[in-house]
């Protein structure tokens, strides 16, 4: 429901990363053949740091606005999904005031969560710059060509990894774009689900059903097509509830657990393809499973190829000469060919935006 919104926020960070690589490349390349190169670069450390801080400040301003807009839009989408589902059952639900406090709370939580990202950007970019200078200073006899190779090697390592070192609550390490996108998807998913379930709750609806999505992951598969209680307790049980349209008639419903319980066990994780919808006792019937366009493992393979394409595009930005740039472009084309082959074999949709390094102001 909010995948495009999360990508828009993550794109800002990846764009900033590409600009930072280009800025460091230009700073190192300037006068690299001069015998006084080391002294010039040491003298320019302060200027480069100021330039990087300006980029980070622009990123913070853009990202904060984008986060608040994305959370608000995700919340609105969740609310409208409930309104559409309820239809004639609760025509006044559309008049419920928007959850301004919820939006502000979730947006601020995401902004606070990504705050350390900006500190790490400055630290790692300056570390790369200083590392190249230190290597050259440690060996004054280095020729210009050897110095160029050392600078290129350091830039390539930076392009390979990007801004790294972000660890989630499960101890998994992420690069900057992946971490920001994961965190954003998580918050946007919460916003959409809270809006959806709040609207259903306001209309007196407690039961929801989980969709049956293609290419599902092992975490979500156990919950597919299951009925969940929006506010009830955990655990599987059978309940007697009133028929959705026939007064006085009760029907038995098998409830797999509560929505908070399912989410706690992995349902609606950041990259989840599942949704929930209203369950009307006696009326709702299982929907046919959408045709699968490939396996979960194949979707992960595609995402790996997308990451490799973006990595080698960073190499293009970091190239100090035409030969490095040509070699990096060749690797980009090779991974693009692998993506084309995979989507042709499986029917998975290609996502060109996930292969791009976007631009920044």
C-alpha cells in the first residue's frame, strides 16, 4: 500500500550518497599529479567537511518533509481503504477526523530513528578522504600514477559499500539506502494499518482477513487467508458471532489469533506484500490466490541484482579516469542483462526505479 512512498524517501538518501561520492572524487582528483598534492588536500579538509555538512543539512530538510508527507499519505490510504470496504455498512465512517496525532507521532519516530544516519554520513565520507591522504603521506616517494591507483582503490571500496554500519533490532547490518527504506516501510505500514483498523473499529468491525499474496515469504505464509481479531487476544479459537446481514443468526468463525499477534510474528514486515480487509461473518468467502510470477527466492535474487546495478553506478561516479568508468559501466550492463533474463524466465515485473541512482538538488 505504501511501497512507492518508502522508495521516494530512500531515493533521497541514495541520491545524496551519489553526490557525496562525486564530491570526494572531485576533491581528490584536483591536482592529483602535483608533487604538493598531499599538502593541498590536507589544507582543503575543512572546506570539504563544510561542503559535506551542507549536503547533509539539505538532505535532513528534504527527508523530514518527505517523511511527514509519506506518513500522512500512507495514513490516508489506509483510511480510504477502510471507507471503501465498509461502503453502505457504515456511511458515516468517512466523517471521522483524520489521525493528525498518529501521523505526527509516527513521522517523528521515523525522523528520530534515521537521525544517526546523518552523523555516520559525515564520519564515513571524511574517513575515506583522510584515508587516501594518509596513504600518500606515508610514502612520499609515491609517483603520481601510484597515488592515483591508491585513491581509486579507496573510492572503489566506498562505492562498493556505500554508507554502512546501520544495525537493526535483530542485529542485521544494512547499507544506508536499505536501512532507510526498511525503516520507512515499517513506519508507513504501521500508519496505513492503524488508519485502516481505526476506521473499522469506529464502525464496530473487529474481524479482518489476511490477503493471499504471490511470492510470499516464510514469515507471512502461515497467516495467508486467515481471519484475525483486530482487538482480541492471541491464540487460535472458534467464536460465535452474529451474521453480517441477518439479525439473530450466529455463525462459527475460526479465528487464527489477533492482528497484533500476527504482526509480532512477522506479518506486515517492511517488505510484506500482504494486506488486510474486512471480514463479514457469513458473507466473506476465500479469494482465489493471485497467480505467482516467481518464487520468493527469485524476488530476492532480483533485488540482489538491483543492488549490484546501483553499486556499479556508484563506481561510475567514483571513477578517476575513463578506463575505470568504462569498466564500471560494463558491470552495470552485465547485471542489467541478468535482470532482463530473470524477468523473462519468471514473469516478475521489472522495477527500473530500483536500478537507478536518483539525482539530488
